[in-house]
C-alpha cells in the first residue's frame, strides 16, 4: 500500500451541467463551482488552504494566481499542473500527497471553460503556437483530431481494429447519456449512424469525436480524519499515478506504449488493487481511440484486444464493464480539458446516487485522464469503504 | 506564385543547421559522435547517451509511412482548401518526423509505404521537406 492510501478523501463535488452556458464567463464558472462543491462538503472558501487548476482559455496567465484572486482566497499551497485533459485527475493525486504529507489541509480544485458559447473549434483549429519544437510540426497542418487519427490508423494496422469496433464506444456512451439530463446529446445512436457520420480525419468519424461544450466543476479533498465530520460519505483516494511521454506525434513511442500503462501501474500498486477490482471506470474519451488505448494500457484487456473488448456493447448500461456512465466527452460535455468530470462521476457512483445510471454495489471506481496527443495520463482509484 | 499561407518555421539557434540544409535540398539529422544514435528534431545533446558531441548526417531521404491520416477539416489558413495527408514518416536511418505525403491520391497512402523526400520551396531561407511515394516521378 502506498503512503497516501486512504489518508485523504474527496468530500465535495459540483458540476455546472450546462453544455450551452451562454450567460456565464469561465471565471464565473470556476467561482460558482467552487462555492457549490464546498457547500456539498459542508465547508466554505475560508476553510481552503490549497488551490489547484490547470489553465485559463485564451490567456497565458497564471491560473493558480488569478483564480485565487477571483475567489478571494490566499492559499498556501498551489499547483497548476497542465497536462491537458488529464490535469484534474492528476490534481487529485497531488492534493492527496500534499495533504498526507501535512503540507495543506483542504484542497480545492476547479475547472471552467466556454468554448461552445465562444465558438472555438477545439479539435480542428490548426495549432497556433510557434515555439520550437512546433516549428517541425505546424507547417504540415496537424490538428488534434488528426493526431488521434494517426493513433487510430496505427492501431488498425497493428491489430486489425475496425471502425465498427470503435463505434461501439460511441453507441454505448450515448446510452449512458440518455440517463443524464445534463448531457449535451441524449438521442440514441447506432453503429451505422457513427459510420455514416462525416470523416473528420481518417479514420475518425464525427461521432467518434467528443462534443464541444461549455462546462465546469470542482472537487474538494481533505484528510480522511476530517472527512468523517463532514456532510457526505467520504470517498477515499486509494491510489494515484501519472505519466507523460511526448507531445508531437513524431516523438510518440507507439500506441502499445502510452502513459496509461505507467500511470495505471503506479495507481494500482499504490492501492493494492488490480483491474478486475474496478466496479466502474471513467476513462477520458476525447475520441474513441483514446478509450481503446487506455483500456489496453490500464490492463483491462490485453494490448491490441480493445476492439474485441468493447464489442457487443460491453461498456453500455447493463454490460459487463460499465464505463463513462455520465455520457462522457463523446456525448455529455467536453469544454477542452474534461478530467474533472471523470472524478466527479466516479464520486457520484461511489456515493450511490445515480438512479437508473447507478452501477449496483460500486465499491471501487477508476478515473483515467488522457491529455494532449495521448501525451499524458493520470489514473486515480477511489473507494467508498 | 500563390501566397504561402501555412505557418513558416521559426529558425532559431538550435534549428538553423537543419533549415539551412533544407534550402540546399538536404535533409539533415543529428548523429551522436559518441554513440552513433541518430535523432530528430535537433536537441542540445544526445537523447540516448547525453553527449554534447553531435554531428549532422545527410539522410538519404528514404523512409516508410509509420502512420498517417487524411485530414478533411482544418480551419487554419493554408489548410482550409481540401483534404491533405498528415503523416509520420520513419526515415531509414531511424528517426521519425511529421510531414505531408504528396503527389498521390490520399486514399493510396498506406502504413509501411516506401516514400522519399522532396523539398517544397517556402522562401529564400528554407524549404519544407515533404514525402512522396518512392518510385513515382
């Protein structure tokens, strides 16, 4: 067991639940989510001594400085690790370590972004940073979808995975979204619908790509000891791991050797658990291929076998591997970096309040964030007993 | 000549030799004089052994398609006109680089396809290495 195992718990969560939030700014979302998550915990901003966030869209400024100002707090422990979508999953692990080490007591993690209402096309804009090493990439026209498509082509080449197999993920995730009133898209889709949707960057179809929505959320972490005296049943942090491997695609090792392998290994070892101990999984789903390689890297199936694994709707409601139970990025919400929603949904499942979308007897949940261009991974194992 | 709308690489101290090479239609990669490791893109030291004793090797220009995608949608100027192939090519010397596959129909591109470098003029300082199927004129 790791040093931090069961020493801390998630005690408060909040989610905006408005994929089309035209009347809110991103700072406003951060602040409203902070207040709501602290209320959920039975705490206030005055109790917070540690603050985490990753980035502010459109501004190259210090998130761990400007957001505390906006919130009116003066934390004495901060972390603005930005590894893309995985950031917030990593923040929970960092918070757990800091609290366990006695460096802070109450950690607040917040996220908010409004790409939908500001008309940003997150996955298909050209990448506009001109610093090295991007000078060897930008002249050739990469896009985020394109980068993930490179991985999907590679996976198909190495293992024979098919468009239809990847489409199973889109269909299954949409089924979960039908049970989430806050999901952006809730009408059921079929494999055929996915395969007929426009190819954005071959082989990825539109319905294999996450939505672009507004959204936000917050998570509060504190010591297991303090958690006993607060409002909600504590959701204990059992294990955490993270890994970074590359950014530009020429530097990616291969789809068989990605951060999930390393972050997962660390988290499972720390928690003293194995993949078969996980009752519900929330895996970052920027694209279908993101999920495929995460399933393999985390050890839920052998490398190369994720196509078979997700077939016959295994990850759908009623299936043997409940996954992305809020409708994920593919159907529910994706404002740019959606790691926080993985944590929020995992906590909700373990608290037991998900109604028709509740995974029965859920005791252990796994949240895995993927960021950048399959560049980073952060894995979190949570438990309710 | 049509206006060049794509991002123009920013030449810096570390990349100068590489881009100057492209102006001469040479594809230069770093070769470690200590351990023979070949790498791209240029770094201040060998990523394998750490030595700062790096030389430059003129690559043959031949390689294979490691992976690719046909991008149908990119809103950025210079790429908005229609489908193009974005790819990672593995040079026969070992290192991989991002590029476009040109001079063939996008649907003809396959992983493992042999390709060879061609240099697309950009300005008087540099040219952009692109790759086309080997054996094609």
